[in-house]
């Protein structure tokens, strides 16, 4: 059973850039075609951030598009999230997940999440 | 964006009860509706995809129904381990959007 684990700093400064890594274990990342990021701000619902296709193509939430970059390193079985120009509103729990499309789009499995606080 | 409205936001029930959570989309999404369960400290888990397709390993007391803009998740014979937050998600179009969640207390 493939497992995902997020890693990265728990505290980042306003105006800075958040960099998170999702490590895939128990299987090859290349067994899947799409890799995605989702976040949940305190007391709020889940928000899809964006995703990357195995060819390198990306799709981002328009609300975050100007600040987001998602990339992948298949040799390391990892994919990454960069989010720039941070504000307190970016404080959230960040999740990585596999997106499958057979027969319909769904996110499975997910990582446990990593809490990121934006504060000086 | 497609807005997903879930109700209720919280729910208290007893072991053995039947509960229903509803999810309404701001526009028709066909059957492109997924349900996830999130327990504290654990990864969200996909329960149901495409409105009613139960994922492997998910107990049969969970079921989903609906189409267009109205969907529901039903749990029959509630068990203590069903205490969790439940989220609907539309996968009809990007940006994929989620409901605000329903916190179920047993």
C-alpha cells in the first residue's frame, strides 16, 4: 500500500516562501499520473491548491495560481509545493495526495498532513 | 467555482443510529461527487467516489446517493469508530472544491 508523507518547516515568516515535500513510499511515484496538494485552514474547509501531471504539466487553483509552484522529482519518489508571498491566511494544514482518474477523479491516498504557521 | 454546501456542520448521534449528511452543489456536477472521512491526526480517507461507489475496505454501512446538485452520505448502524469529520468534494471541474465538513460525534 503506497503511503505519502509531507515534510517541511512548521513556521514560516510573512512575505516568505513555503516549501513542502511529499515523499511517496511503498511504491513508485511513476505508478500514478497526477500528484496533488490540498490545504485546510484552521476552522475552515479543505481547499485544493493544485496538481502536477507526470509529464510536468500543472493545474492550479486560480485563487493561488500567482503564488504556487508544484514540481516533481521522480528519481526521489517526491513531489513538491512552493507557495510564495505568504500571509497569515496561508496558515493551514497542508496535505499531499495522489489523484486518480479511473473512472472518475478522486484523491487517494493522502498524507497525514503537516501544519504550517505563518508568523513573524 | 462550484460551491459545495454541506449540512449539518455538526451532528451528534448514538451507536446504532442511522445518520445522513447532505451536500449541495451550486451547479450540476453530474455524478462527480466524492466523500472523505478525516479522523484527528490521521490522513483523510476516501470513502465513496462517483456518488455511490464504495471504496475497497470501507464498511457497507456507508452509502452514497444523489445526482446533479443534491447528494447524501448515509451511515447506518453507527459505530464508535465512525466518529470523524466528513467532507464531500466535486471532481466535475477545476478548481476541485470541498464542502465545509460535517463533524460527527458518537
